[in-house]
């Protein structure tokens, strides 16, 4: 069993409502143009699965892996990107999807990387954005919620690879670290 005393920051209902709105915003932006979703593993998975079912657009899905932190609740700065799962993206309209924008380093790097591959456009959708923690100037095109600088878990977000399956966004308790 998962411990049942995790403080809820964003309920499952609020997430679903907001993902509905994001789906409409994104579909209105692309206006029927085919899109290639690039999900950033592993945190994107739950958000991606919910969002794509609200996108009334022709779309394809591919995945990259990028990690700027290893296990703990801190960012190490060293970024590892594995993109061998990506198909040929030349000429494609890309929507990069991640769980959270923290320092901004991961998404900033990935956007530049995807642009170099000859893509037609690269936009970014994040579920969460921490306030006051960005180290690089970077604006997501679509953002679900701005949140305070707390370590959050659930709905795809992990601590030491656990808690991704919580249906809500919760704050990691101090004694779980
Ligand atoms: P950035 O490069 O600092 O923006 O790092 C973003 C990545 O760090 C996200 O994709 C998450 O995997 C991870 N991360 C940052 N903050 C949190 C958090 O509060 N909970 C879980 N993962 C986080
Ligand atoms: Mg991640």
C-alpha cells in the first residue's frame, strides 16, 4: 500500500479539468495540422496518456529519455539524453511534453536538440511549473499549473522512481526523503 498521509496539492478532479482545457487550447493552436508528440520519459507518461485522448488532431507519439537528477530531490545539473527511440522528425510539428518545469535546463536543452533535427516547429506543454526555480529563461507554450517550490509526487512524478501512480499531485513528506 502507498502511505495515505500524503498532502494533496492538486486533486485528481482539478487535474482532469485542467487537462481538458489544455487539450482544447492545444487543438485550437494546431487547427488540424498533424502533430508529433515527443514525451520526456518517464514523468510524462500519465499526463501524456490523458492529454492525447483530448487532442482532436492527427498525431503520432514518440519518446525521449532525459534526466537531470538521479534519485534524490535535488538537481545535479548533469543532463543525460537518450533519443534513439525517435523517428525521423524532419519537417514535423513537434509538441514536447513533460511533467514539470523546474530549473528549465532539461526542456531548454531538448527544444534546441529537436530544432537541430530539422523539425518544422517545436512547442512545449508541461503539466506543472515551479515558481522561482528557473535557472534558464524558458517559456512553455502550454502549462497546466504554477506551483510553489515543493518536491511533488504523483500523476507521473516520482521520488526515487516511486509514487508515479498516485492519481493526484502530492507533496513529498519530509520523513519520506
Ligand atoms: P529541470 O531540468 O530542472 O527543469 O528538471 C525537470 C525534471 O526534474 C523533471 O522532468 C522531473 O523529472 C524532475 N523534477 C523536478 N522537480 C521535481 C519534483 O518536484 N518532483 C519530481 N520530479 C521533479
Ligand atoms: Mg522527468
